């Protein structure tokens, strides 16, 4: 709270991103921080991360009162088997309920999705894209699964002899050198091609662009259309 006080009083900042991916985990902590912000009557526009299995209506309403207008959820996959394999702690039936609760509270959603999880195949990745299109969150991030050095997944990849990037640039999701992990059914380049296809399919969807126009205005929709006019350069896709 002292950090937020400093930003508001010394720099007159309104737009704040809380980059702790476990921020919305302990209800008492979240509610206490929100109460302190509400008491100060700050007019903030806050982006925070949340988990599908840790939010409830009380927390969402309190967060909206405090100025949390965006929540990023890790929906990850639209396939039940793939989700279970990575032990996300929730099932797909929960997703729709949480999305509706968040929207009812007046909070915008960023959906995060991952292609190329260990059990992914072309069909399950299509299910993930279908889920993203169904939710039609105000923003979405599409990732390809990567084994970052230091992670357990990296250790497994080395032990199994899976192909890994030879430079740090190869771990950057938007660089030409990007090389995601293979799955039990697909090679890394296949995953990357689908990820880039999903990005274009989502952000050029008429349903999505109409929603953006209604909520944020035609200039925002035009900016997104300008973005999708460019394809990422890929060495391995």
C-alpha cells in the first residue's frame, strides 16, 4: 500500500499493473488491500492476475470498487485431459462460471492460453482456440509451451533429449528464432504454426472486433486490425 501511495502522491499515476501472478490467491490479503485503496478514494485503473479456482463474487466486487478493471486468467487449455495432465486445479466447467462472475462485476478479462502442452495434439489445440473464441475476452495472450532453463520442464527436456533453443533469443515468444517444445504428438514447429494461426483467428474474428468497437471504440478496433496485418517472422514454423 505504501508503494501505491508513493505512485499516486508523487507521480500522480492512475494506471498500475500488479505483476504478481499469485496476487488473487488469499482472499483476506486481497480484500484488505482493496479496502485500503477504497478508503483513500484513489481513482485507479489496475491490471492484476487471478486464478480460475481462487476467485469468488465477494472478491471480484471488492476488486472492482478498488479500481481493478482487468484480470488476467490462465485458462491454458480447452481440453480436459490436457488440463488434468498439468494439474491446474480446476475443470473446464468452472471457466464459464468464473468468466460470467467477472463480467457481472464489471471487470475486463485477459485470457491466457498455451499451445503445445505435453498431451496436446492438433485436435486439443483446436479445442483451446475454440474456447478462446467462445469466451471472447477483451484481450488474449497465446503462448507456445517453452522449457525455460531452471524449470522442471527444462530438466525433463534435457533428460529426454528434446530439441531446445540454442540461444536465449530462441526462448522469446515473438522472435524469429522461437522454438517451442514438442508434444507427445507434435513437433515444436507444428505447435508454433498453430499458435500463430490461433492469434490471427482470434484477433480478426468479427465477433471479437465488434465487441472491441462497442467497449473501447472504433480506433481501438482499427489498431488491432493494423496489428494483425503483420505476420511474425519465424525460422522454425
